[in-house]
């Protein structure tokens, strides 16, 4: 185990021993305590206060996504390693017997499972785009969305959970409107994290695209400056963790889902808040007891 992995394991053990996270026996899948949830809830209200002047349209979705909409998004083409699909038993009595036999023998019983019409949501904004199919007003739209999300990347790093929550603001509009909106939120997000006493840095970033083609996509994304992140040292100052992301999708989702503004495919962008990651950054920076945090931090978060 390297130095980084040791630091990750140490912090995870501290969180378990303090009762903040609950070990579920699978890396990256944890229960949360009342104290941990209170930090999430306070940060959620903080986001709402900062974003309220923009008067967003609130949308809330379950943590599953229409499989057809998911297939349209291109996620399986670009990041198949992260996807979580949902399969269920749909067989007859004979198939049930085969399933039980495999189960009792300790063998793979997945052959009796079949794809359902839903997959696990990979990012909070994904249900928004198909919901906005059609013609939008010239000024576009701003959506506030919050959801549990899943990404298959098991890790001992407590900040890299498989099941986690994302709060997002999603902007649909003309190219300049979306770019300017994202730029404004970069400033807002930086000020928000600094007010919480976090050692935050803006970093140019790319999505974890898969394979050789993915390397080209990642290089293009960085070259066009389509993705920025705010990163904070949680378990390592050399490998800081992204806690907020700022994405400009150009007309990608507008074209895929038929979102139109004045006869053209709408451009979209989003700012995403990693709820658990921000909570972990606060706990690591200021201590495992929120009651002992600096007064200005608790004041910013509110009661």
C-alpha cells in the first residue's frame, strides 16, 4: 500500500471509528450518521441561498434513469467502466430453479437476470435533458436538480464513493449565455468554498473517458476548456479531490435530446456540487466534530 492509499485508509478508519460513516462491507458504499447528514443538509441550504437569486426551476428525480435516455446520452460509449445497470429476474419456474441452484452452490446466478428499462443515474443532470425536449424560450432555462448518483469505481478513498449525491444547477440557453453563466459560477463557487475555510484551487479538468478514443476526447475537452473543477486536499495535498465541477457541453445534449432555442440546438452547461466530498473536506479540514469548527464556517453554513 502506497503513501496515498495509507492516508485514504487512515481517514476512512477515522470516519468509521467516529461513527460518521457506516461500513457496509463494499468499498465506496457507506451509511451516514446523523452528524454527517446534518453537514450535508447545511451545505445544501447554503447552495440554495447562493443560487436563489437566479430563480431556478426545481426538478427532483429518483436515482434511476430511463435506459433509452441513458443510451442516447453516449455514456456507455465514452465511460462504460463507470456505468451501473439494473437487471431483474423475469424468468419462469424452470429459470427460478436454475437461479436457486446457482445461488446455493455459490456460483454466478446473473444468467437468470435480464436488463430492465432503467439504469442507475450517473450524474444529477442526466434526467434533465430529456425532460426539456422541445422548444425553449429565447432566454433559456435554469434548473435546480439533486439526486443520488452511481459510478462503479470502488475505492478505499472515502471521497470516491460509488453511491453519492450531486446537487446541480443546469443552464440551457444560447452559447454566450451559457458560457457567461458558467464563468459567473466559477467565481461564486470559489467564494463559497473560501468562505468555508477550505484550501481550494481552480483546475482545468476532463472526464474519465475510456480507452484510446477516450484519450483524444479528454485532450479535446481540456483544449476547449469545457470542464473546470474546484479541488481541495482531503487525503493528499499532491492529489486534491474535486468538490465542484463546472461544465460546458456546447450543443451536445441539446442535439441528442431535441432541445431547441430559436431553431437551433440549445447549448447547456452545469455546475455540480459533490455533497459528500464537500462534507468530507470540511471534516478533514476543521475536525470531525462540527460543533468545534471555526465560527465563521458554521456561520456561513447556517444552523
